[in-house]
């Protein structure tokens, strides 16, 4: 399994976090690490159901600088948050942004990767609440930094798992492994095909540009219906196991089994989305592996399923998908991330995406009175160690 690569050249976010660290705590940080945000091409709400996903790491990143402070108290500062955090290990959940730092410190300590209390600075250009996994980028960056400070040579997939444990067991969001794995293991020019039941993965060539459209409708997994959807999927799985006791997880169910089970309406719709979405992931992977363009119709079908069966879209996301698909040279679009706000993506020729983006932004602002953000991304590197003493 890969370990964090050393950074090649200077990254502006790493420079910025070293500056923030010096301003906040004085002197120089001992370790600087960073991890990527992610955008999921297809495979939404399949990860925690044992299915397959296909994310890419994006060029937006979170950088972390830390240094032991000689006290019993961890101290944190962020360039995007006004409130500084303090905690001791084992920490108590504060319901604040530094819970992600505290949770990772706790989980790594339980895994035998222990460091003294540190001062921690965070700089990020991954938009929070946009569905681009700002929390996973922070968790993985902190995990890489702590492991480096401890001299612990741990593979990236292990650090990603510990980051996910922090989110589930400490922060309290019952997420799957996709976000942390993408933030850690992303490779330039490749998408990460991840089997979420076994954590097996492969890198799939993905040279195309992707337009990310932030609707400026924030959402938080803590306050959204994310955990409710997980409970509904668990209930559907329990009923399906009444017909097929050996069913390992919901994504492994066949469409025939779901039809035969005659589940209650809500559970039927949730199960159908998970099963059908897993098959869409496989179809898209096969297309990319064969060197084909990303099939836009699969993205459109995914969005329709998320809107109608999983009920996690929003008027703003639906508007973007409908208008993006009408633009010349754009092949498909869908919401990305958990939904209920946040971001959507569109694919097509890079020229078409660059032409469509400002027009979509202007039309969207007129329609909703919100100022969106749109940018082109390509598959980028995941976690890396930017400086180690």
C-alpha cells in the first residue's frame, strides 16, 4: 500500500499554513502535510451500503502544520474559522470544526500512533459544506502529519480508515470510506474505483476535465437526512435478508431480489437506487477503462435516481443539471456528494465546460439570488507530506 509521497515543489497552501502557524504560535512547524478534496463521478450513497464508487481527488486541498507545544493541551487555528479550538486527549466532542482534529488524534493514539499535544494550523481552499469532502481532507491531512511526527510508517489506506473512524465514532457522522480514501489515494489523471465492502481499489484512467458547480446552498451531514437514509438502507437490508439470509450488504442485492421482496415504498426506493447506482458505477468504469469518453447518460440517470428514489436533491441542484445538459458540448451532469445542497458536476469537452460555466453562473444567480462558484478540475494527487522537520 502506498505511503504519503513527498511534495514536489512548493504548494501555495503549504506556504500559507506555515505562515499562519508562525503568526499564531511563533516559530516553525515541525511537520506540514496536505490532502485533497474529492468529487465523486458516480456512485452516490453506495459506499456505506457496501457498493462501488468512482471519485477523483481534486486540485483543492487542505494543508496542516503542527508542532509539539510542551503542554497537555492541543491548540488549533484555521484560516477559515474565527474560533480557535483547544482540547486534551482523550477529547470531548465540542460540536466544532476542531472535532475533526481531535477525533483523528484520538483514533491514531488508539492505533499506537501517539504524539504529545501539538499546536495545529489549518489552511484550506476546499469549500466547507459543498459536498467536496472538506472534512475528509482535514482528517487525512492531520493523520499524515501526526504519523510523520511520530515516525510511524503507516500506509495511506490505514490512515484513511483511521480518519473515517474519527468521523463516525467521534464526530458522529456515520459515513462510509469513500471520502477519506479519495482524499488519501487519489492520483493525477486517474479515478479511484473503490469496492467499499472490501476496500479493494484500482486506479482508472480519467484524463477528462470536470466542471464543479457549487450551488452556494450549504449542507452539513450532521444536520441533513444522511443518517436517516442510512437507517432506511439498514432496514431495507434486514427485510431482504429475510428472503436471502446470506446477503452481505444492500449493494449486493439483485434487482430481482428487490422486486420480489415487495418492500415498503420508501425502503423500496432507497434499495433500488443503491442497487442500480452500483451497476452504473461498473458501466462507467468499463467505459473509461476502454478509453471511451465518460458516458453522460449515466450521470443523468444517476441524478434522476438521487432525485426521485433517494430524495436527496434540491431545486438548485436540479436546475443546474437540467440547464447544464442543454449546453452545447456538455454530455451529462449530476449532483455530487450527499446532496441536499452543495455541488454538482458536468462533463463534456473542456472548451464546452469553460464556455458554459459563466453562463450557468449568471443564469443561476438570476433565478435563485445566490452567487454560485464554478471551476474546472482534473484528477489530482491525494495526500502528501509537504515537509517533515
